[in-house]
């Protein structure tokens, strides 16, 4: 195709017929004289044969995405290339459903789409690709791209610009000499900004300068969400259609893109989003902690430290918004000698009780754990014990295995580094972290800066649901503060204990 003046470029329809139809109508109204589809026709919205037919009718140029390539290979993997294994898994589940009913005719058609192509426009040659010019499954995020890499790519293909899709996040980058790079976004889902509208790109080079626009297209997303429901599609894929906020794929986003929906989104402007933690209630914490102060089990400064976790000054404040609960792990001389009746009179029942260990949950997402068994690597050192009771650490429970919560857990690592809090991972990669007869998937420990901090105790981020077994699994000790003078020795004996 040559002599194109105004090209509409779309990608990632994922079976969303209603959105694709609205985008094609918008492109016609915008006077597009060519329409290119850059792949990922099928996916989480089902309706695979219908969407392939609509694309065949509606477009002039085609490029295969990872979904087309995998469908042609009859693979059950989506091949998205997410960095998070959970994101990849859920995307592959959707992909399997999308390909299950695909006709041989549709599959054969998808097999004819090339990995990339060049369109000769009035004003210059433009490369069309799916992920990046080099790799179908590469995610190109604007915040991570330097102009020199992009210019090298344009030189390699001898083109004025390239247009890609795949990541779902549209951008336009103007380069020196009137060159450009565009991610056209996707037409099948919103761009995680809290607005259900979808996107595609209009590129017009005819006048000399590159006139490029990311078109924002609204459609009847509520009606489409109901259509998806009627087709039996999982709510995890329907929610983003309604809210404009992704439920999956977030852990694989660069940190700079994870909170797009908390910037100036319609939800924010309407005042319906709140900084308040979703599952924690600071007022309830105050009442519970005052009761334990009266029992002589926590001090005023320990209470202050707990409440400061809900202060925006806490570097990990974002994680608190999605945390299920927080625990104070209090070391006592003897768990048997605690005033158990008076504690139960506060309106709780013990959970996970074991010799030398007990947990009391309270409303508002505050739990008190008391132990008299070794829980920290420091406990193995011969040094004089600290007078009990005292809070050994504060634990932040990120139990929900969603992309957003996972992202918050992972962010604690880079946040700690930037905020100057030493950190230490525990578990992960299939090995859980054991504590008596409970286990969580993964922990990340952070230690407040030595000076000028409102926090003095180690903090634990625990990711994944708490699983309880009847057997004792042994205990993984809390890692010692890496700045402790005897940190080397303590870590060595903790390893020997396993
Ligand atoms: Fe893709
Ligand atoms: Fe803990």
C-alpha cells in the first residue's frame, strides 16, 4: 500500500467487539484512508471468531501479535512476556478460552499476518509492529525509552517512524528531524487510568510535520460488560471494562505506571477514590491498642509507632491502603502467663495457638501476636535479653493475590532502597516462609533508618494468603537487622538451624 495520507492504527482488541466497532466508526469520521491492525485480535473478552471477522472486514493492513502467533502454533500460552508469573498465568487462562472455539478458517487467516510491515505514506515510511520492532512480546513503556535507542531502530529499518501496541499504554514520542515513535494503545481495554475509554492512533504525515493523535474513544462499556457476563467471562476481566482500572498485568508494569488511575482520573475527580486504607481502621486500632496499654503489654511509644504506619510520612503508605491487617508481634516472658481471660473479654478469640505462641485478631485489621519462643535471629545471640514485653516487629499482611497487591509488595523493595531502609527478602520462588504451623508465600523485611526515624522496629511485608497446617513446620526466624554488630554470626546460626 502506498500514498497513504492518514492512517488509523489499532491493536489489542482482545475480542471486545463493541469497543472495536466504536474505534472503526471514529476512524471513519476522522477521515482515515487506511486502517492497520497491529495484532492481539483475540483475548480476554471471548467472541474470537466474531472479532477476527470484524478485523478482516474493517482493516487494510495486518500485523500479528503474540496472540496470533500462539494461536497459529496451537499453544495454550499467550506468550505475552509478562515479568510477573502471576500476570502471565491469568493472561494464559484467558487466552486458552479465546482459542478454544476458534474456527480453522479464522486460525488460518491469523497465520497469514506478518510480524511487521512497512507502509509507504505521503511524508515517509512507517514501520508497523506489535511489541517492538525487534520482538513481538517486548513491552515498550514510554518512561523507560531513550531517544537514541528509538532512533537506532528507525535507522535500522530506514523509516521515519514506527507504531507499536502490546503494552496497552499509548504514547507519542516526537524525535529529532520530524521522526517519531507511537504506541497506539489498545482498543480492547482501557489504559489503567480510571477511565473506561479505549485508544488508537491517527497518524498523518502529509503536511510535512508529523501530526499524531491518540484518539480517546468512549463506547457503551457497561453494556459490553453485561455481554461479557452473559458469555460467562471471569469478573477479573470484566471489572477493567467497567472501571478503567486493570485487575491484572499490574505487577509487570514499571513502578511509574502502576498508579496511573490515582493521577487525575475521572474517579479521582469525582472524589470517589480515597487515600483511606481499604481494609484497615485506625480508630479501631486506637481502641484495641489502648486496651493492651492498660494491660501493660504495649507502651505508648509502641502504639505511636503502629499508628504512624497510617501516616503519609510512612514510605510504604501505598501498601497500607491494600493491606488486609497489621500485627504487632510482642515478645513476652511466658505466653501461658498472659491474662488470657481479660484479653478475650476485649472481644476476641485466639487463633493459631501453640506452646509459646498465640495470636489475637481484632476488628479494624489489627492483630496482636504474643510469643515466648525464639522468633528472631537476634534471639540466638548470647547477648543480654531485652526486658519483656516489647514489640519485636510490626507485620503488614498483603494477603490478596491480585496484581495490584503483588505490585505493592514488590515495590517495597525499591522503595526501601530509595528511602534508605535496609531490606531483606525471605522465602519466594516457590519456598514459603514458615512460622510454627502457618506459612505465607513470601516476605520482605525492612529496617528503619538508624537516625531521625519515627520507626524503630523491623517491619515485615508478608505476601500471599496465610496457610495453616496441623503440623508444625518449624520456624523461619525473622532476619536480623543487617546493621546489628553481630549480624554475621546470627545469620550463620540461623542457616545452621535448617
Ligand atoms: Fe500483545
Ligand atoms: Fe510477624
